[in-house]
C-alpha cells in the first residue's frame, strides 16, 4: 500500500501539476447563503425562540449549505423593516474555481435580534435555494415570536 501511495505521489510531482497555481487562480467572493437545498426543508436549519422579552437581545440561527467551494461564514446581517419585523440574511465566503469533491458543508450563522414592542413579531430569514436544475433562486422563511 505504501508503494502505491509513493508511486501516485511521484506521478503527480513528475507530471508538473502545480496545485498552488490552481488555488492561486481561484477567487473568493461573499454571497447570500443557501438556506435550502433542493431536496430538504428550509425549516431544518432555522432556530428561533417562540417567546422573547422586549428590549432584550435573543439569538437566532440559520444554517447555510454548500459544497467544498463554501469556505465559511462571512457575516450575518440583521435589518429591521418595521418595529415588529427583522430580516436575517446570512452571507458566506464562496470560492470560484476548482473545488475538489461534492461533500456537503454546513455553516451555522447566529445573529442577535431585539424587539422593543410587546406583541407578535416576525423574524424573516432570507437566502438562496438550490433549485433542482442547479440554479439558485431567492427564498425566505418566517418565524413568529411573541414579545413579552
């Protein structure tokens, strides 16, 4: 077995394959994360409490998915579009270029959200969905929280 590994390594080195050059040519960009795979439910990777306290920050988590091109979380954005609605958008660092393998990468994004008004509030998670044809399309899912 060691002989086989040594022969394979020797073949790779002698072929002139420059792995450093391959990865040097790849670029990394920040993209809105994929929160739903084509065959999964968007609800699996979203965690938000049912009840929260007004004027106290609480944590929500949204999971993004990708292959080996997904390098990790860049940042998670929280925007308030109304006093009772927060929008959470996860962004990932994604490499263009060679990504060896189709292994699934899972990246949790956690953000702090605060509501000041007592009553019902909505946390909307916005991201991308991996459609069956391989394209990415926008998707959103909402969680209602009770603010006490």
